[in-house]
């Protein structure tokens, strides 16, 4: 008999039909006359109750039905007298795929802390919380591809190994085949990268944006969606060393077009989550963040406020609020500043634009005032910045001059500069950190809890 996922079985009529359940035991209770086994297979947050007459099952088999064991149960679907689900399985046979020693199984008890579960990342998807998070993560990834495909964008695979530093931060992971115990040196005593695999210094990418722009200047509208890497020694609830980025780039988009796309994109994703992940969202709302669903609807119900950076700073200075970090024109706003604008002053999401050029990347289009660039940050409640983007500098002379101002090496990005020499066009783009999005959609407070296997300083265990 073919088995079905529990999510399907729970929607079936209680008409006595034969069914097979396969999954992991969450709990077992009962007495010598009847046993109630809660089984989950990851297809939904709900368990199916398997009811067993212990006398009808081999005693050795029943002893192995413990929390964490993987079992197969065959029987009939009947109406469940208990609350919470319409059907249960009256089992006629039980089989054991894999036992779990109750003395050593780490998830034997309920109520483990998130810190404990991070140490058991290889098992935590079996918990209700992380099962819900990973199903939501899947749904959001699918929705991202669907949104851009339906909009006529092309999915572009940009390289993970690169010789350029998009953000200019320098916090990158080196990629090398050189013998670290006997590193070849040049006559000047520097590392001789000519002997390395690629013949030059290379790193794991911090962003696919620069290569994405090349795609936009030929295909018109592209997006990237892949892993990126930052070697910052940051142990905070907002930082990962390996994370995923969504980066659309669009030819002929100016800043206003970019803002409209970002707002439409975020609202689409949140609406998709509410419509397709309702059970998991309600679980997260109940267990972790009682304001989650209300906050998701808050974003859908409000137009995003467009606000000039200069005006935003003036609002913050006039607020009378004593912030942990002082705020003045030219500073990079902190999360506390961003959240004040969103949650208290405007009470709606904010798109902050026209930042001082000295705190933004070299590739952003300069405004005529010579002091600001056509940057944009989308600010959300609880999160702060969730999207960062800009109109890109399309003028070869201005871009090259900016590279010189910052002391960057033109030889590392000659190909990027060349796109402004031949058929340059206005274009824009933005980056959405996938895990930042998931923090907002799931209501979790630590970014390490929305990725299956978090990579952080001193942590690459699994």
C-alpha cells in the first residue's frame, strides 16, 4: 500500500480507508490496553495520532516506539474523538525503520532553548519550530522565483569565486590552492599568487551585483539568488558568515522605478506567506511572536513612505529621543534610528533615499549636489533595513573618478568600468538578504535560527 504525507492524510475523510503513515515519533503515551503515538513526517506542523492495541503488536516492537524513532504504521483512518484533528489512524501493524535510544536521544524532552538547538542543528528540523521555519523558507524561495519569472526577469547565476570586492569592505574569505605551510613569495616578500590556481588572489563573493549588472545591460532584467560570504568577526543576532542574497538588476530603471519594484516585491512575498504558510505562521505567532501576523498585515496595508535621508536625520534629531548612537548628517543610521522612523514616527515602512556619498558604495549614481547618491534603503518594523539598493552610476567618467577617490585598483574591475564605455544605460538594482526576510516573516529574533546550518565565527560544525 502506498503511503501518503501526513498533511494529506489529515485532510482525508474519516471513512475507514486503509492508510500507511511513515514518520518520526514525537510522543507515546497510554497504558497496557491502548497506546497513543504522535507521528510527524515534516509535511506540516500537526502530528497524526496513531492508536494501537499493544496486545496486537509484538512486544519488542512496541518497546522500540520511543520519541525520535522512525516508524511505519498501517491501519484505517477513523474519526478522532480528540480535539485538534479530524482523523486518526487505528493501527493494525507497526514497523520500526530506525530506533532512538531514549537515554541518549537529545530531543527527548520538550521546551529546549534555541541556544541548545543551535548546538544540535543536525536534529533541530525535527522540532515543530524549525520544521515550520524551514517550510516557510522553502515557500519564500519558491515565491521569489515565481515573482521574477512572472515579471519577465531572467535568473542569472553569478560566480561564487571572484577577484573583486563589490562592497569594498575587504572582509572576504580567500580561495586558494597554495600550500599554507610553504607559501610561495615574490622577490618583494609578498604572496606569489601567480602560482595559485587562478593566477591571482581570489575570494568567495560578498555579492553577485557587479556581474548582475552585466546581465541587466544585455538581457534587460535579471535577478540573482545565491549564497554570499562575509568574513566579518561579528557574533550578533543579525550576522552570518554565509547567507543568501536576492539581487535584481534592471536596465532603464531609475530610482523611483527601483523603489516601486522593491515595495511590490516585498508585499508579494508577505502576501504569499500569509496565503500559503498560514498554519506555520499561526504556530510561530502563538509560540514565538504574538504580533507576527499583525505585523505582516501592517506591511500589506500601508504604502511605503519615501523619505529623504536629510529629512530623516532632522526628524531623528528633533525627536527628543536619547538614542544609544548619536545621529547627525553623514552618519550611517543604526537599527534604532531606522525603527524609530518606521514604528513610531511614520507608523509605516519607510524607503530612505539620497544618502551621503561617503557612506555608500562606489557604484551608486551621484546626485547633482555632489554630496549625495541615489541610494535607497527599505526599512521595516522590528528589522530596520531589509533591502539596500540604488540607481547605478552609468557615466564612465564619474564612475572612474569615484573609484580613484576611494583608492580602488582599476585593474580589479576593468571589465565593470568597460560596461560604461560601450552602450551604457541608466540602470538600478537592490539586494534583499534572504535570512533578513525570514526573520521578519517568521518572527524569530536571531538570524542563526532561520538558516538550516548557520556559519558564524568559530562555528562550522555541521
